[in-house]
C-alpha cells in the first residue's frame, strides 16, 4: 500500500471517528433550543396560577439550533426543553 494512500485512509478513519463521537455526544446531551420568550411567559403564568408543575433545569446539555418542541402547549414545551435527543423518540416514533 502506498504511503499517500495509507495517510489518506488514516485521515478518513480519524474523520469518521470524530463525526461518530460528535453524533453520540449530541444524541445523549443534545437538547432543543430554548423555548421562545412567549412560551416561557405563558408557562410562568400557568405555574404562578398553580396550573403547571415545576420544571427542573437540565444538567449538562448542548442546545441544537433549529430543534424545538412542536407542541403549542407551553407546559409541555417547557417540560421538553431539557429532554435529550435520545429521549425524543418517545414522541416522534409514535404511529
């Protein structure tokens, strides 16, 4: 095997490994982007009125731009704000 081909294959292997590591990190730590100010305000009003449960802030997470909860319910949206991509299949894989 030529020296140049060997270096190319090693480079491709490293690139694939880095992409796999990034995808794995996003799968386990990626969350939706922060809910809009309107959603947060509606949730805070419902919480203050005793109509919504407390929502705990997520631990370490990586917000993914463009990833958002598709519900118009502010309580559900706030509950999903800390949900990782690995847990999204509970809603998105329903038939």
